[in-house]
């Protein structure tokens, strides 16, 4: 089935064409980073307006790159939530309108379900597996039993890992979003020069806490006289990254142990992080399990990732009704609940 996929949950406007939930024919992403950078974070009202402008452009681009006209599209997949509600509504209303006008089914997909299954577009991973979601809004461990079957194993009790990266970057004056910048600096720093706490590392659970690490960085910066730069800045980035990565690695290993599974899939923007990739790859070699990372374009927000779940729901005869609304908050374990049986 040929699906047009649309995403606008945060500050990326994205459209993709995917065949059979596997073959990506196009994957177009228009980022609003420049619009929000000067505010140091996403401004919801601005995001909605920019999505409205960009959505028709990315759709046309996605169709053109796929070499298809809209008539060839057989179904529509849209991010229904979670996210900024005004932003979500842009893809939702557009997707419904296309589906209604063309008389084709549409499916409202959970954004994190998209992240968690994105790997299937590149490298089929057998279910069940443990999913480590590390993004701007989430740091969660899930047991993924199949499409639509997710069980939460653990989660952050405060900030998400991506949020911590962005806050650390901001307080160091590195710009927004700063995860990738901190990652780059960390590669040239000494991770043992400045040691930050590893919250909840030794607690026998699968939960995370990142606000403490961020506060420790803030306190460290306040104690310094003058600006931090050069090697000192690189060491600080490396010290922060080491603390974050160590906790993410340890809890992922514990999740594999608890579930008895040997497959770990990492997803979300922070899955681009080179320190995290190295650490988990090393642990996988030592521990005899498999670890999978999507390529960077499929880790951060994109529309193609929605196709994996949407295609499976449609194949089962499910689809969403046209009166379905966006959901700002939506627990992932409810993602597969609401599909009506569609008439063929
Ligand atoms: P969510 O998916 O939870 O709704 P989101 O969609 O905003 O949140 P993503 O697009 O998946 O999040 O990821 C963006 C986050 O990833 C940002 O916080 C960004 O700083 C972080 N990030 C991107 N690249 C890296 C990197 N190399 N190292 C660390 N963090 C990174
Ligand atoms: Mg984003
Ligand atoms: Fe995301």
C-alpha cells in the first residue's frame, strides 16, 4: 500500500511517501529551528503558523521526489499526538482532508510509536524487543511486543534526556537545540576531568532522572570565574555526556535482563548521539545482545516513521474515523486502542 505520511507535532513539518510500511520513496523534512532558535525553545503559536505555510510545500515535494501524483496514494498516516495541539492539528486536518477528498483511509499514529518502529524501515527487527526512546520530550523504556502492543518498563521522573542536552547547551551559550553541539564538543573532551552525578544509577528500577545532572552542570558553571571555553568547555561537555550515557546504558541493560530479551532498539533524536551509540555497542558486544539504531534522519522527527504502524493497522482492516481529534497527551500503551474497522 502506498502511504502519504504527515508529521507536525513539534517544530518539524514533514511529509513522506512509503510503500508497504517498508520502502521509503521520499522523506521530506522542513525544520523551523531558525524560527525558534532566538527564543531558546519552541514557541507553540509560531510553530502552528509555520506548519500551515510549510505543509503544502513538503507534501508536493514528497510526491515529486517519489515520482508520484496524489492520485496514486492509497492511504494517509498522520501524527495524532502527543505534541503541541495547535501544531498537531495542521497535519491532522490536512491528512483528513486528503483522505476525505480522495476517498482513501487515514490512520492517526502515536508519535512515539513512529519513533519506536522507525528501525523497521531500514532493518527488520523481530518482535518482541526492548525500546529505549530518547528524545526531546521522552526518555522511556518500553517492551514492544508488536505493532500496537507496548508496555512501559521505565521512564524519566523529570526532564527528558534531549531536554537535558538542550538545557545544558543553552546554559553554556551554545544555541538551540544543542544536543548535537554538546555531542560534538564531548568527542574532544576528557570525560573524567569533571565528574557529574549519575541519578538513580544504583536504584533497582528502570526509571531515569536528568534534571539533577543538568543542575550539577549549572552549579559547576556558576562556580567558575569568567566564561568557560576551549578545552575546559569540551571537558565539561564530555563529563555531562558520560554521566547521561552511563545511566542510559545501565538502565537499558537492566531492562534486557528483566525481560529476558536480547534485542534493544534505540530511537528518538538522542539516538543520534555518538557517545550513546558507542557505549551501547560496546555493551552489546560484551553482553551478547543486539543493539539497533536507525540512521540519524530516522532518529529525529520525520514522517516516514509513521508508515510502519499505519501500514500494519490498515492491513488489519483498521483505520481512524474522520471525527478523531488530536491528543496533546497520549500514553503509548493506548496507541493501538482506537482503530475502527473500516469498510473496504
Ligand atoms: P518527542 O519525540 O519526545 O516528542 P521531539 O520530537 O522534540 O520530542 P526528537 O525530534 O526525537 O524530539 O529529538 C530532538 C532532540 O534530540 C533534541 O532535544 C536534540 O537536542 C536531541 N539530539 C539530536 N541530536 C543529538 C545528539 N547527537 N546528541 C544528543 N542529543 C541530540
Ligand atoms: Mg524537533
Ligand atoms: Fe519526536
